[in-house]
C-alpha cells in the first residue's frame, strides 16, 4: 500500500519501507520514529 494518511499507515502497517534516491529499503522502527527522523 502507498499512502500519505498517517492514521491509515499507523493502523495497518506491519513494515515500513522508505523510497529515497531511487532505492527502496525497510525502515527499522515505527511511523513515529520515521517522522522524528525526517524532522531532525
């Protein structure tokens, strides 16, 4: 699933995959951890 809806992602995700610089990689953490990473 591809979504920008935080509530949907948090409620339904088992894994978080991140697309960056033409690469796809698993993110080891939850959605809140990912948001904090982006804000730092």
